[in-house]
C-alpha cells in the first residue's frame, strides 16, 4: 500500500514536471514619463526615491541600462510598441493631431490569432479605440489622476479614487476573471507620473520636506549648442504653471479630498508667497516642489507594482509569466533646467526597462546594449513562439533575456522627433546614436544645423563637438551611418510636408500661449 502510494506520488511529481507549461503569459507594466533617475535600482546619485517594487523586478530579473525610444513622446511611442515600426511607418507622428490607424498590423492582433487572451487597462492615448484586445478599459486621452472617468470596452464609467490604484485594481480583477484556458497578455498602463504630477493624497508629504539635490545642469545656459536647444518652452523657469506647482488646486477632487489637499499645500504655499522669490531662488523652489510631486506619483506606482507582484505570487502566476516594466520615454527631472521629454538627450531618450522571466532571465543581471521599445512587438511574438513579420523594424530581445546577446547586435540607433511648435517648442530633429556619440540634425529652416554630443567626454551633454576639427572623421562616419539607418527604415528626408496630420514647421504661426495656471493644453 505504502509502496503503491509512493509510486503514484513519483508518477504525479514527474507528470507535473513534464507537464508542458504552455506559452508564457506576458504582463507589460507601463508608466507614462517615468524616468530612470527616479528608480532606485538605476542608482542615480541624487537618490530621489526608494522604489522597492521596481527594485524587486530588477533583483529577480534583468536591468537594461540603455533602452531607447524612437520619438520621445507619449502617443507615438505607444504606436511604435503596438506595431514594431517607427512613427513614419505606422503614421502616428505626434500627440497634437495624429490618430492611430487601428486597421494596421499590430502585435496584439497577432497574439490573439495565436490563441492569447489580451487586455489593455489604463492609459492608451492613441485617439482610436484599442483593437486586438478581448478586454479594454482605458482613460480617455490623458485621463485624470483623481476620480477619473474610464472607457470600459466602449462605455464611459466614472471611477472613484486615485488613477494608479484603480488601474491596478482593474488589472487584478481582469487577471482573476480571465479565460484561464488561454495564455494571456496584459498591458497595465499607468497614467503616473505624467504632468501635472498629482500624487495620491496619502503621499502628500511623503518626503518629510527633505531637500532634493539639484542636477548639475539645472542652470544650463545652452552655450555652444543649436539655437533649437535654447529656444524651448519646457523650462522649470519659463514654462511651469501654477497648476504644475500646486499653487492652484487640481481638478476632480471632491470636497473632503480638496480639504486634505489644501491642508498639505496651503501652509507651504503661504510661506512661498511670503518669500517673494525671484531668479535662481525661484527656480530652486520650483525644482523642490516638482521633485516632491513627481516622486510622490512614482511612489504610488511603486506601491501598486508591489501589490501586482504580490498578487502574481499568491495566484501562482509569477512563474510562467514574462514581466516587463517600462515607460513610454524618460523625463527631465531638472536637467538642463527642464521638465518634459522630446529631446535626443539621454534623460528623455533612455527609458526604464526591467524584465523578469523566471527560469530564463538571470536574477540580478544587467545589460548595457542598445535596445528599444521598437523591439517589443517582435519580442512579444517571439516569447509566444510566433513568427515575426518581416515589415517590423525592431529585433526580438528574447536572446538578450536569456543572457545571449547576438554578436551582430545593433551598435547604432535611429531617432526622429517631429512635434512642433506646440506644446513645448521643441524643433523636429533626427539623429544617430551610438554607445558614445549622438549626431543630431535640427532641420527646420530657421535653425538648420548639426550638433555632435560625446557622452564619454561630456556625460552631461552640455557641449557641441560638431565643429571641432578633432572630430571631423567621426562626423563623417556618423553621417554615413545615419544615411544607412534612414535607408534601412525607409524614411524620406526631409519628411514629406504633412499629409499625415503632422504639426507645422517653422514659418507657420506659433499658437499663442494660454494663460499661466489655467490647466493645460490637450496635447502632450
Ligand atoms: Ca509620456
């Protein structure tokens, strides 16, 4: 009897071991404007925040140190992820007036055909409804932080609470109720920490009024670089509104919530008004307020990531699930005196990328190769064991997840930003990026010219080496490489003048600025 029991136990165990796990599940934890500087696993020297949830993913998986975007703004990068194609190839160039053509090939549609059940929850921002998902529940446009409306498979529903918590709740609920006969792909997409950086009320004062270290380039004078760089409208000094700075109350709070909000901000705002700051002192104050609010929003994301990870553990879902944490781009946290993104400069070009694939990725490892959100569509298809369509323009990251970087992995990368002049007066530019250099062309007629950045000599990217004779050969080589990449991705230069709903170039009237402190424009 005992012997028989023992034999059955062995049989059971080996059956369990031999049982095919099936294609892995995929969870894509996505943030909006989350920069590596605010994630403790990336070890930025300012130590802005501890992020134990994100750090756990890094500890149990791989931290990619140079994940780049192709066009550093929200909608365009989401379109790149869906399609595995550059903006000029998927038709979504900017946030101002592009609409995603949902009839085109996307990776969720292909996963659906392969038998996956898919969901997207949270921020979508592609202007047309999601296609390729069994379930979608998304914020309209940018969405609100407090008590947001959401669109549940086409029907608008008013939610109560804080966006980051709500999106996590909806994700967990979907995971509980999903079709368990199929592998799943869940895109859980937070709005945070997007402007205007409105924290959960429980995180007001989370930093106990600490003083944040300033970035070395907070007062960058932009010497030696293109006029395109200095003629911006995204500075802490010149662009931040009262609402950004919490000198005006946010929308969407109920009476009790507003009271709580005022109890935190009003005494501090009163002290600020009394001080009557100007010049550098004003910028310094604004930077501190910005850091409090931004890091509080990231703290909200991090708590919810911990909650998501705990749920996966509890449900036994952690093991056969590839979990990726990323953001649609990086963000300036005071570097060059800026907030926002858009530029080919490192802070907005580079985005966080953490991957946990139990049994496949080596815990606690790092990878410094140039990878991109452009690679995600092919990566997801490869994870699912599906073929990668030949017209996608990235490359599967699965070998890198396994710790086997192919010898012919890319050594250069192509970047192109288009949106101008609103909302932040960042001129269109394209460029080639290598481990060491960036060669950038600002090509609107008023500033037509090149900048060369050398990250080895000038990690802060405050110098332009383009006209330095010592770099003549480098410039020549990089120009050749840039042309090669533009040919490879089939982009016509200069880009055609705009049949795709793109923003106007210089020479067209610049839209007048709205009054300060009145909330913000739609596009960002
Ligand atoms: Ca964004």
